[in-house]
C-alpha cells in the first residue's frame, strides 16, 4: 500500500485552477522531487497534502486512512512533516528550544514531556551539525543554518512523510551539494519518505531524487524515474526549450 495517495486532487483560487486533478502515489522511504516552473502549483500541492487548506475536489489517503477532510494538525500527528521555503524560527528561542517544539507537537507529541523533547532536540542538533549553536537564539543563525534547524524541527516531529519546500533555494553550489547528501542521509537513517520541491536547481534534483513529478500549469506533466523525467521532451520544453546543462554534463 502507498504511504500517500492523491486522486484527482484539485484546488481553485477564483477562476484559476492552481492544482488540476493531480493523481499520484508516494511509497514509504521514497526520495522524490516535485519540480516545475514558478506558478506550476507545487506549493499549493504541498498545502493540500498537509491540510493547510482543503481540496475542492479529489481524495487524499495516508496509508489506509482517508485524510481528505482532516485539518493540518491531525495530519501532522499522523506523521506528515513539512518544512517551509522561508524558515521562521522563534527568533529569541534557542536552537534547542526551537527543535524541542517540533518534538512536542509531532506524531509522538502526547507522550513527550519538555525534558524528553529537549533530549530529542539534542539528537537532531547532532545530526544537523549545529552543536556549537545549541543555546544561541535561532534568529542569529545564517539562512542555511536556519534551514537546517527547520529540518531538525520537522524531523523531531517523527514524520513518516517529510515535505520540503525549496530546501535549497538561494544556496551556493557547495551548500546545495551538502544539503543533497544530508537529505539522502536522513532518508537512509530515519527511513522516512521525503518529497522535495525544487523550482530551478536541476543539479540538486539529479543528485537527490529517485523519481520526479513535473507539474505544469497545475497539472501532472510527467511522473518518471529522475533521468527519464529530466530529459523528457515535454519537460525540456517547459524548461526553456533545452535540457538542463547539469544533466548533459553527467552524461
Ligand atoms: N492563496 C492564493 N490565492 C490566490 N492565488 C494563489 C494562492 N496561492 C497560489 N496562487 C496561485 O496559484 C498558482 C500556483 O501557485 P503555487 O502553488 O505557489 O506555485 P509554485 O509553488 O509551483 O510556484 C499561481 O498562479 C499562484 O499565483
Ligand atoms: Mg512555491
């Protein structure tokens, strides 16, 4: 059984069809990317999956549970995690406290006291390599460090599915490569499915994802293994009429 299944999911904003009858599945432990140009509907698709707003049409299942009408907090408790394109940590709270908040609101939240949440935070601070910043206010971190804290906060919620909105936007190539291997590492060690949304950075997609869904004007354009997807003529056309250079370079 798929971990997540979307069937004909549609969302309109006035006359605009932002997400147009999307049907796809995500399996447990899968590492995939949702790709598409600006305005393709990627963020709206994420918001529909994790319940920021309800779908106008269609159904969403999390394993055997129909979550179509579940609010976001219920979906989070079931194990749907999310990072945001622009991290908004509690600026004056410490790195450790920010991550502990994730632990307390996550899928194990009800059984977790503050002490245990702080211990869990320490575990994820190790993983993201920010031990030396543990007690500093999160507001003083660099953008890349804030991204890492955001990921740690989401991981502390113990998700089985983690949706990452533009985890690599605005990063330099070195940080992108670091983030790609980090995301692969957490998939391998935490055993969770990760869906990463990427607008432009094809280099990251090629190194990261095993499968790619390409969205165009709200609809599903292709759903294929990464190499096939990124060299698919329909995808090439959507991305300015030539194959992404990084794909060529990797032969
Ligand atoms: N809250 C909203 N109200 C009205 N229109 C929206 C809203 N959110 C997104 N849109 C529109 O829906 C379309 C898809 O947007 P979005 O999902 O943000 O695309 P992407 O993340 O792929 O860039 C765009 O045309 C955008 O302007
Ligand atoms: Mg977006």
